[in-house]
């Protein structure tokens, strides 16, 4: 007759983690059960019911469409390198500024245009 015995040694901290996990699970389950049974939590009356989206309608009489365009102004690489003869100026990233153009300014510039500040 052949008998096999396998012994696995489990460190004590594993048992402690399992005990803490079970304790927290039971504690949270009891807390949720008591909270729901006593109606401590209720849904806010102004919010739509869960799982549904609020339905919005557009009032077209009060809407106004505005033509707009977002552009990004960036320093010129040639001026950046020529401005300072030191090596540090050639290695830094050019600064950028985001601008929103509205109404008549839309389409006034295209990529590659040079803009000068006065």
C-alpha cells in the first residue's frame, strides 16, 4: 500500500488576511442590509430614475449659431534659433498659444501663415 502525504505550510499572515477580509465582508453586508431596511438612503427627487438618461429638448427659437475656429499660434523655429546664439535656445520647445476665432475672423488664417504682433 502506497501513501502520499503532502504538507503545505501557509504563513500566518495569509490566515490573518482571510480573517480580515471575511470580517469586512460581513460588516459591510450587515450595514447595507440595515441601511436599506430602515430606508436611510433615498433617491433625489430631481434626478431621473436610474438607468435612464434625462431627455433634453432644444428650444430653437432661443438658439443662435456662431461660426468659430480654434487655432494654435506657435513661435517660429527660425526666429527662435536666430534670437539667441547660445545652444540652449536651439534646444527648447517653441511656445504655443491657443486662440478661438469667432464670426468674421474665421478663415482669416490657414496653417503655415506667419503672424506678426504689433
